[in-house]
C-alpha cells in the first residue's frame, strides 16, 4: 500500500506541474505505467523472467570481471584482499572499462541496433515518437550525456515535448558505467538491470504528464546520418571511450571526496554547536 501511495503522489505531483493538463495523452501515460509495472512483475515474480534476469546478471558480472585484468596490470600488488575494499581501485576503473566497451559497441553498430529495436517497441506500445523512444532506450545502457547522441541528427527538429522527454529519460536512469560501479560495491546486478529497463517507460510517462505533446513530431527518417564524432577505427573508439570514462570516474571520485568531507565538517560543526549548549557527543 505504501508503494502504491508513493506512485499516486508522484503522479499527482507531475500532474500539478503539467504545462497542459488538458492535453495529456491518457493512453500514452497509462500504457507507459502498465509497461513499467509489467516489466517489473515479469523480472521479479515470473519464474521465467527471474531466470532470464539472473542469466543476464551473471553475464554482466562476468563481463565486468574482465576489468580485473587492467586493474591488476595497472596497480599490481597494491590491490589485494589483504588491504580490503578500496573504492578508488575497485570501482572507478570499472567505469573506465565499461565506457570504453560501450564506445566500441557503438562503433561496431551493435548498440545502435539494440537501441533501435527497444525504441521501436516502445513507440508501438505507448505511442511516443521514434526519436524520444530511442533516446529512452539508450538511457538503459548509457548516461544522460551519451544517450542523446543516438538521436543527434533529429534533435534540431524535435518538439519541446520530445526534448523534455530526452532530458527526463537521462535523469530517470543511470549510465551503464555507473551501474558497473554500483555492482562493484556489491549491489545485486539483477535489481540494477530491472531498474534500468523499467526506467525507460517510467521516464517517458512522467515526461508526457509534465510536458504533453502539443505539436506534430517529424516523421522518423532512418536515412539521416550523424557525421560528427565518428571514430577512425575500433582502437580510436576504445581510446575515446576510455577517456570519457576517465572523466566520469574522476568526477565521481572528486564529488564523493568533496561531499563526504563536507558532511563530516557539517557533523563536526553541529557537534561543536551542540556542545556549547550542553549536548556533548552529538
């Protein structure tokens, strides 16, 4: 009941913030909600769905474990069981590896095919445009910065609602490289995968409540090409992806260092202030 109440309150908040409440496409919103709930039910409660999710989780874990080769080569004996879990050595390098691998898959055309299939399915099921559906599907695997690149040739012609959906999709999910980092922290991969998949229709649902479509989206033209950012070869793709991952890993490490330190400083300040009025040890 608490979960249902939370869903209702979030939907009501989105409705209250809606730019055009009277133009909300109820079929799209309801379809996205049912798809999200259905996906969650299948992967968490249906035996076949659970088995499939467990299978995928095992494969993802096996894939991420290949990052150990690079970690061991780079840090050597510094990383070992005798020193325990070190975030900088065990999590941040995984982000770099996964980012490089995703870039290679994009260069080979594998990711584009996967995203196109999932995006096409979303379009047919919940009647969103092909471009915003593809962007939502891309967010299952990559982050808010990389996902719009899948539909970059179409961004200039997008409606306000489509652009908003692309932005919301990026905020509703985590990048695959960040998911790899969470997995390295010990969070079960199957739940991370389920959440990432469910976030695609969930993000579209919220976007279409807050910013309903008031214009006519341009027809999808598969012949449009993006000439920017092409990789020379697979090695260039791997290197560029690694540099992108390095920037992301550095940002994650810097923010964690800063915010954890700031929280510690705030705790110390509150403890000092409490001691002045006789509440020691706060």
